[in-house]
C-alpha cells in the first residue's frame, strides 16, 4: 500500500522516523512529507495555500531508509496531506499515517492536534487517515506506537463506504509490556489551566495545573494511563442532526 507519513513535530522528529521505519518494514510503499519545523497544535490548519504562492520543499536524506523519499515542507501537516493527496509528490497515497506524536492525543486534545488534524484532512479528501501518538516521557517508546500503527493499517484502510479515521494512542512502555488494545471513547474535558495577564500588560501566561477530576475507566485518557493502547474511530466532518436552527434564525430576524 502506498502510504504518506507525516507529523506535526517536524521532519527531524524521531517519532516520524519510527513510524516510517515500521510501515516500510511491513512492506508498504512509504513516502514522507512533513513540516520543516515543529508545528504542534496546528489542528487541520492549511494556511492560505494558493494565495501564498509556491510552498518550499527540501529533500532530506535518511541513510537507514534508502529509497524512501523524505521531504520537508514549509507548511502545516494538513497542507502536506493536501499536496500529497492531490498528486503533488507522484501517485496519491492510499492511506495517510500521522505521527508518532510524543504525548498522547486523547479527549478534547484531538481538536487541537496537528497529528489528528492531518488524518482528518486525509479523510476529507477521500483517503483513510491514521493518527498515532504515545504517552509523554522524556524518551518515549516510539517503536511501540509504530508497531501498533503497522498492525492497524489494514483495518483503517478497509473501505466501509466512507474513509476511516483511527486515533491510536500507546502507553509509554516496550511493546511486550502493553496490556492490550482497547476501544475507547474520548475523555471529557478535565484539565485545569490558569491564564494570567502580565502586570505590564504585554503578555498573558497559560499554565497547566493538572486534572480536576478522575477520568472514567473506559476513556482513552484513563486506559492509556493504565498501560493499554487505545483505538478511537473519529467521524470527521459530520453534521449533527439537530433540528430547528434555520427556523430559530428566521424567527429571530422577524
């Protein structure tokens, strides 16, 4: 299978190399297009694209993956997905694999994650997307998440009528120590942040204070924390079936 490998941490991220190695080792036709720099938290941002002129592309050499094209793109990961799926780098991919992100993308974080945003963008273009992350550590076990990703490719690429998006999170441990793979729902928002304006008025500081409630045991956050890998299919851009919006707006206009 032809697979685009991208990420939001930049082309020099070890997690990107680990994912490319695992998929190439599984026999897939891999090519890498990733941002030149760390663009974490960019979600599915693509920038102005055609209004910005041509995007800078730089070839990189990965000696341990001979024959695998590696390109650094001056754009967010979702823009790399656009360019690849539209044929900018040869034959479009049959699947987009994004990661491995250092730090789990669980719960509401999928909204902000450039890792997940790349996979959702792929699905919007008709291509299945796989987002891969591993629980944060000073030296994360990227190989664990990459091996799980290689095992998830076949299911993710299966055509159920609409392109699938699978969010995969791994615990930070060797593969043989993973307790299992579990389906998981997204954890509700439970983080505690504090925003403080600088006394000079020139800055505002955002500080993470922890979690203000215990996550329920079937959520992705709780399961990854407890040593399981989690898989959460994401619906992507699906309109909610809530009636009455048009009538309410019409009525409010008088």
